């Protein structure tokens, strides 16, 4: 098994901590380690040589080498341009095909939270077995706990089989970020799971799907493969990669394949994409009224709030706050109602328009 960690996103909704130069996967958001370090820790059952990191060529190579010293530098897959997940995952699969095209490839994200790493490993191993035996495209999805309009959903069908106590379900389709009415219907039906973006498949299997459903990108991937080791490798890869269609793996491949080629492995390992400050608070507390203090703080009558300071010696004092986010960094301060933290991306857009976003 080879694991590919996608680590090229910016995470603008977690501004002001997540920045262009150091996005959330390289920050200590949910614990004492950075999110990408926590992700690699969950893969400790693999050898470091079997863990690959796909990231943005422009920014993050030095950060990765510093934060993950055990990962071989050759295992850092640098994207020459931002062309979304279909190109990135296809590029990684092409690279892995040079090692062993029949090996199983796991795709996970560097900025997700998983509270039960043992179940996470168990589900990966089940998916690996199915991928080897049936050459299927396998997705590990989690129970939809509430009508979240910021996540994609997957429609589950009947139970196909059971492997070591783990159900394997029929796949009926994706719905990307439904409105609140539709999300409530999904929750009520009980037949929908949150789409985590965790994929498990054989390298040659997924490349065959690119050949069938995304042929132009597949041709470009093969041109890049032929160029590896040549004097023009870097120039050819940059040219071909940059000209690939900018599209997600879900739209490009998963929504086009025959549903019979897909298997769902449901999980309940405490997953969250921690995309907003509100989601971070909700994942780290036991009750909604509990506060999260990641700062030297003094508080009176404060509840349901997240208070975080980059400088551990800076005191943040609060009085009478309820469901408020306070994020303090060396050069910026965010204060907003917890249920408006999704709108942080609007602040980022305003700052970008003023050319003040760092």
C-alpha cells in the first residue's frame, strides 16, 4: 500500500492562521503537532518510503522537509500548477505506476481530523483488500451527523458484503454541497454519508478510469511519464500539467464511472474536515457551552467560544462573550460570531482585492 497525502490547499476559512505562505495543514490547529504531522502519525503502520506528499511547487517543499524529516525527499510530489484534485491525483498515480502499477494507492488529505486512528487503519486495510481482489474504486465515508451544507454527500445502497465485521455498501451517487433543505432530507433518510475524499484503489485501476473518462488529461499524464529521466523532464511536465483541465476527481471520474465499480466502506472514526473555526470548536469540546482556550487567558462569563493566540505569552481577556471566535496572530486579529466563521473567506477575498492577504 502507498499513501498519497494531498497537501496543496490554502485553507482560507482559517485565516488569519492559515496563509498563502503557511496554510492550515502546516499549522498547529487541533493539537500540539501540525495537521500534516498528525496525518503522517496516523499512517505510522506504513514505512516512510511508502508515504508520498503532493503539494504546491511554489510554496511548501521546504516546510515539508522541515516538518516531516523521515519522509524521503523523493516522495514529495510537486504540482507545477494548481489544476485541482483530478490532475493532482492522476499525476501521483502516474508517478506510483513507475514503482508498481498493481500496488494499492490511498488518497487522504493533510488537513482532516481523525479521532480514532485504529479504526482508520482498519478501514484502510479493508479497502485495500477489496481494491486488490475486485479492482474497484473504494471510498471511506462517515456518518452524516447533522445537515452540513459545506460538505459533499454520498448515497449508499444495499450491503454487498462484510469483511472482518466491516460493512461494504453499494454506491448510488454523489451530491456536492446541497442546500439546507436537501441536507436535512439526507439526514432524515439515513442513506447518506459525508464524503471524506478518502479513496483507495489500485494504481492501474484508477489510471484506466482516467483513460476512459478524462482522456485528454490521461494523454498528458503519459507524455509526462515518458519525459521522466530525460533532459527536458521539468519543462515537459510543467507544460503538460499546466494545460490539464482544472476539475475535481469527483466531477472528472467518480461521477462518471459505473456505480457497480465503486464500493463504500462506512466508518465512524471521529472525522472532520475542520474547514472553519466553528467546526474546530465543535470537534474539540464535549458540550456546546464549553470554551476552547489556546492562549494565556482570563475570562468572565464566557462560554461556547474559541480563543486562540499565536503568542503564548500574550494575555487575552474576555468578558461576557458567547459563541465567539477570537484568533490573534502577530499581524492580524479575527473576531466573529462562531456561526459566521464560514464568512472568513469573504474577509480573505476583501484582503486579496486590496493586495493585503499574506
